């Protein structure tokens, strides 16, 4: 059954249905005809019975009666009166029987050439007709043959049932009529069946030709050839299928045209994305290199600041010694000149150290200024990175839109576009974090510069104090009388110097901490720049993969053939 063609299947199904319906109609019609004929025969027998009974009344005047044990109609004896039953039998083409009570006394029925008289009517009929006085209609068996019979009571003048009058028609008349009608019905059914079969064959062949055209077109479409055009003006289901196929073919033609254009745009965009990624990678590499240099310079500055802190500690220790010596000079005025000379030497060393500190602090200030300028340059580079990230995100969004238009063929392209967008977002976030770090560095460097300016002022003030100390030591050497008073002044001055040195030492320590933090931040910036560089390499690789996918998509689309416009 599976190997048969659709037209053959339809023909077989419809023919089977028609044959079954024809058979059912024939059977039902036969039953209806048989029942109708029997009913018509019964009605005919009823009419014939009444007419025959009236014919006897007209022919023989008088009442029905039994006289001397025999049945009479008026003065005519009905026993063995075969003339009347033969006349009526010829007129109605049936059997006529006259019963005296329940016994046949006259009939046209013969068996072996003899009249069938002396037999009795069946008890059921006798009970109905003689017992109840009703007319009986139905099939009866007489001499082994079936008849449609009608029995009515014969009444005397007193209304008593004294006999039965019967008229019957042979079943063969009904059967012959039914056979003739059945033959006519069979012939008519066969003619209708043949005409229906011919019409079905013509109709299914027409459908088969249309379905064959649709099948061939779909087969070519399955191989990628959409150049087959089906012309059909039908409005039925097949016509709708053909119309839908032609519409699908036109829609696919437009779709693949847009997919081809989109693939070309994707390839072009991926090339631009690759170039942007390369440019971003170069900029990131420059940022990483500059950040490493900044970190190296910050580390050097931190080392110098630590050296300055050590020198300040030594200077503070020297100031403390001066204070101790000033007290000792007060107690030992005799050794004032000697101690004054020592103090002068110590003050001279202090001046030299203060000069060294001032130079170191000035150099630190210059380095911090350079670091501040470099951080501004990094901020400019980060602005470029953010712009590139925004452009990359925009390209990824355009790529995702084109992928959505591509439908099923653009799913892989959409995943790549989404990855590109995520990388662009990561680049933007990294640039944002770097900008925040640079801003923090700039604030720290500005604070450091201010602290160094304060340190320089403190050093200058210390130098001025040491100069005053030198003058006082000269005055001590010139006049020993005022030594005690001058030593007290020197002691107070030395304490002020010690406080200033401690403050300067604290400032320098903070500067060293800032420098170390700057080094750490610079290293973090360098690490972020390296991560950004790696991300740009991944974007470049993804853009190349996107270009390859666009080329593959264009090759797949080229396999489908459409009519040239």
C-alpha cells in the first residue's frame, strides 16, 4: 500500500466507498421493494376479496345460510360450486376458496387434477375469522407453496359466522416482480458505478498532474533549485499549496538576498573591527609601557625619599646632640669656647645636610610633577580606549541586529557578536577603573607636591635658624660673658629646630608612603593594560572568526538558485 501512488490510493478508496454504498443501497432497496410489494399485494388481495364477495352477492341473491348441512347463498348451493370460484379466480388471477365453517367446500385449487376440498383452515385463522369475526391478512402455506391471502367471515342473516371466504395470490408473482425490479436496480447501480469510476479516474488524474507538478517543484527546492515556477489558477487546497509554494519561493529569494547583503556587511564590519582592535592593542601596549616606566620612576623616587628620611633622622639626632651640648656648655662655661667651636662645626654640618635635604626634596618634587604629567597622559590614552570600546560595542550591536535578521543562519554570528560586545564592555569598565586610579594618583601627587613645598620651606627655615646659630656661636666666641644667656637662646632655638626636623621627617615618611602607593598603583595600571591588550587580541581573533563565518554563510547562500531579475 505504501508503494502505490497517491492517485491510485484515492481511486481505490473512492471506488471501495462507492461499491460499499452501492451494495448497501441495493440491499436496502431490495428490502424496501420486497416489503412494498408484499404490502401492495396484501392491499390488492384486500380489494380483490371485497370485489369477489360483492360479485357473489350480485350474482346470487339472498342470504348466506346452512341448510341440510350444506352452505347456501340464497337458493344456490355453494358446496362444490366450482363455476363461481373458477370465474373469480380467472378475474383476479388468484385462488378462491369458500369454507363452510372451517372446511373447504369449493375452490379452484387443484392437486393432481383434483379439487382440494374437505380440508380445514389453520386454527389461528379460524380463531380470528370465525371466533372473533375479523378479517385475516397474511402469508399462508398451501400445498407447499406460499400465498398472500385474505380471509373474511361469511355471516348469515342473524350475523352468525357460518363460513369463510378466501382470496389468495401466489408468491411467485411477487417474487418475479421483485426480481425484475432488483435486476433493474443492479443494472442502474452498475451504470452509476461505471460512470462514477470514469469521473473519479478523470478527476484523480487531473489532481495527480497538479500534485506531480508540486512534487517536482518541492524536490528541486530540496536540492536548492528554486527556479521552478508552478502555474495554477485553482482555488482549492492544491491551488493554495501552489500559491503558498510560490510565495515561499519569493520570500526565500528576498531572504537570501538580504542574507547575502548582511554577510557582506558583516565581513566589512569584521575587517573594521579587526583594524580597530589592532589600533586599540597598540594604544594599550603603549599605555602598559608608559605605566611600567612610571612605576620604575616611582620606585626610584621612593628610594630617594627613604634616603631623605634617613638623613632627616640623622639630622634630628644631631640637633638633639646640640641641645645636650648647649646644656653642658651652660654648666661648663670654662669649656664654652671649645664647645662653641664644636657647636659651630656641628651647625656647619647641619647646614650641609639641610642643603642636601633641600636638593633631594626638590628632585622628588620634580619627579612627582613628572609623574603627575604622565598620569594626565594616561588619562588621555584612556579616553581613546573608551572611545574604541564604544565603537566596538556599537559594531557588536549592529552585528547582533544583522544576525537577528538572518534567523537560524545567524545564530552563531549572534553569539560571536555578543562576545564582542561583552569584551567591549569589559574594556570600557577596565578603562573606567584605570581612570579612577589615575585620578587618585593625581590627587596623591598634588598632595605630595604641596607637602614637599612645605618641606622645602621648613628646610629653608632650618637653614636660616642654623645661620642664626652660627652667628650666635661667633658671638659666644667673641664674648664669653654673655655665654649663658646666649646658650639659653641657642637651646630654645635648637628645640625649635628639632621640632621642625621631626615635622619634616614625618612629612618625608608620608611622602615615602605615597611614593610606594604610587608604585603599587602604577603596577596595577600596567597589569590592567596588559589584560586590556590580551582582550584586544581576543577581539581581533573573534573579528577574524566573524569574517570567516560571514564568508561561509555567503558560500551556503550561493548554493540556492533563484531566477535572475
